[in-house]
């Protein structure tokens, strides 16, 4: 029985040793599992933070794109406005040139008309000389005396 007892004790001792080895292995595995769980938790937190930062960045990109599109719209509007103002300026220049040439033509026509119809000097007849001529027979042969006056017409 000693041999069965010894075998049993040996088997028990081996089993205890194996149990201790397994317990140590389990403790190591539990420690490793806890470390991995903690690492996973940290990774999840980092992921949430990155996700939050990503959402903020997407929102900022969206706002920037919207502002860019608005700016492009304003540029287009201003370019159209500038083009229409340039066309208006060109139209006004042409109209101004037409009016100036029309004015010059009318001024030339009026100047020619004035030269034809209006004498360059306007004369006033001196009534006192006319009266004296009536009383003095020697002056009747002389034409009436006229006093030149400058023709001043201001436009």
C-alpha cells in the first residue's frame, strides 16, 4: 500500500502542482485580460475623442465650404455688377460724345446763322442829332450819326 499511497501522493502532488501552475497561468491570463480590457477602454475613449474632433472638423469644413460658396457668389455678383457698370459708363461716354458733337454742330449752325442775320454791331441812332438836323438845314444832307455798341451775347 505504500506504493499505492506513494503513487496517490505523487499523483496528488502532481495534481496540486498542476493546479498551482494553472492558477498562476490563470492569474497571468486574468492580469493580461484586465490590461487588454483597460487598453480597449482607453482605445474606445480615444476613438470617441477622435470621433468628436472629426465631427468638429467636418462641421468646420462644411462652414468653410459654405463661406467659400457665398464668397464665390459675391464675386460673381460683383463681377456682373462691374460689367454692367462698365457698359453703363461706355453708354454714357457715347451719349456724352453724341451730345457734345450735337452741341458743337448747333453752336456752329447758330454762329453761322448769327453772322448771316445779325450784324456784328448794333447801332443806336442818336435822337438828339435827328432833332437838331430838323432844325439845322445844313445837317440834312449828312446821314444820321450812329453810335457803335458791342454785341455781347453770353451763353
